[in-house]
């Protein structure tokens, strides 16, 4: 007997397409796929008639513990993720000391408090990190890393080119499953842009955009791709923001498949004219409406491989927009609204294929980060993480309905079309109609082999 089966829906399987079939689940994995009337009996049945059944959504890029404790956000933000149909996340760790002594505490927080599965990406900031890369892969199961080509004042320093190249060589030595992520901005061009805007006493999101010029993103992508090619390493450009950066990536990827690219649901939906102003300050900035449209072309033509959130949960009080452009702090949560925003802005407003979009938020990140086909598809033997979507369902965004500790969303009051109506994690129906029906904490850390 099956533990659970999902019937009546249309499966959206990356690389295969849409399939009218049911899914049978046993012991947390997919045990059968077939006609509804041919599936074995199950203890529980989910009726997905008229809905699409997707692999559990993977957000490859979130941060925990920036404005609150790691442990508390491991609980609150992953619960918000599950409510939004996200079942696996990639968490960026950022420490100025070795990760080895603290790793067990971080893993324990995930294994005991998370609602979704987690892979860790380790930010490489100091020489000791470079020396320990082999140990991170061998002992901790971390095969993805990050460097900031442009830092964030008071939070993290940018790395020099020689440090970047040394890190790329360390990652290349781990083998083809390892990958280096980069925050791609030219630090000196950003410093010059900030100085220029300060002379004009700017104070808007458009000014923040000008302080981080598009050219800084494009140049950093070129430099990182060149060094990665010389080192023989895979490169992952996080949170792509600009048409200029996209076009440069398009040219690079025409002759080099070692470079992967991510954008976020924020950069695909928000621009510098947003009425919330400096409350939406982030690093890098949201840019123009033309940049938003350009990024969607990158989704359509596969220049962009993955879509995440770069989630940094914060509150209105913590962001302090009233202090102006230079003192306001950035960050806002986006896990609960990630999928609805993409369905609303991509499928409904711009006619992006649902199949293409699903690839970017399931199989794409699973392949890049070495967890495919365990995650990112619907196949016999894969983890039974499923997200059932009603493309026609309209709901108004209200942060009070989310378990996140954040108290605002860029989409406050907006009616979005296309929402998850059921989230199945590890074979358990956890969320139905935006309500938790099973509150077991099923999230686990996922170690990966180099």
C-alpha cells in the first residue's frame, strides 16, 4: 500500500514536459507514476484535478541569521518557504573564521528546526578558508562556495583577483561537481559610483542604482568567467540584475558552458520606481523596468539557469529607510511569495512557458548544486517533494499570513495570480490551501560528495 498518492493533476516534469498521471509515494520517495486508476491503494489521497503538480521548488539562494539568530530563522523562514511551495533551499554561510568548529551547530539547527531540506554554500573570505576547502568538501559535504567581488560595507570585504583565482583553483581541484558562486560587481566602479551619487546628495532607489552601475556587473562577470576558465572551475553568477550583465553572459555562454547564472524573483518583478523606495534597498540594487524585461528574455532563452530569492529577512524598523540612502539597511523576505510572483509575472503577464519556468526553479538548481535527480524532478526513486499549483487562483499578499518574522513584503496588497495549493514534503502533505495540516519538521541537511 502507498502512503499517499496525488491524482487528477498534470505533472510538469523538467526535460519531459506535461504528463497526465498520478504519483504514488511510499517511505518518503516516489514509488510509482501512472494512470490514476492503475496506482495502488493509498492511506491518503490528494486530489489535484485541474491543477499542475510540480517537483518541490528549490530556492538556491537564501541567507539565515543576518538580522536574527540562525536557529530562529531556520525555523521561521523555512516554514514560510514550505507555505510558498519551496521544499529545498541553498543557505549561504558567511563567517570570518573557520567553518569547521561551528558546522555541527549549524547542521543541528537545520536537522531539528527546518521545515525544508538544506544545502550549504560556504563563503570564502580569509586565507584559512582556502586552505580548508578540501576539508569542507570531505568532512562537511559542502561542494559549493562563494566569493564577493564587491563587498558590503560593514558586513563583508571584497576579495582581490589573486584570492579569487586561488579559490577557483581550490574548487576546480575538487572535481566537476564543485562550483564557485560570485557576487559579481567591480568594487572600484561601485566605489566611484557611490562617490558620484554622494556629490549629488541622492536619496532614491534610482540613485542607489546609479551608485552601483550596470557596467560594474558586466565587468565583474567577464573577469570572473575568464579566471574560472583558466582555473578549470565551474562558475555560478548569483543574483543577475542588469541587461548589460545578461548580454555579456549570453556572449560568454555561447562558447563556454562552465558558467551558470541565477537571477531572483525580486529582480524579475521590481524596479527602481517602486513606491516603497529605500525600504527595498538591496545589494545589488533593483534596476530599471527595461532591465526587468531583459532578464525575462534570459529566462526564455536559457541564459539564466536558476531563479532564487536572495532572501534576507528583515523588518521595517530594522531597515530604517528614514535614515536615507547611505544609512538605510537592505533586505526583505521573499520565500512565501517566490513562486506566486514568478507565476504572476512570468506565466500570466509575459506568457513565459510554465515548463520553462519550472526548469529554472527545480531541475536547474538541482543540477548546478549536485542534488539531481534526488531533487528537481518527479521520478521513481526521487524524493517525494511536490508542489501542487492552481494557476488561476488569485490571492492578495498579506505578510501577516506568513510565518516569516518579516513584517513587510514588496508585494504588500498586490493580488497575485497563481498559487501553490498543496505542498508535499518527504511524502507528507504539510500544507493545503495555504494552511499547515501537518507541522512535523521534515527538513534535513543534505551533504554532497565532491
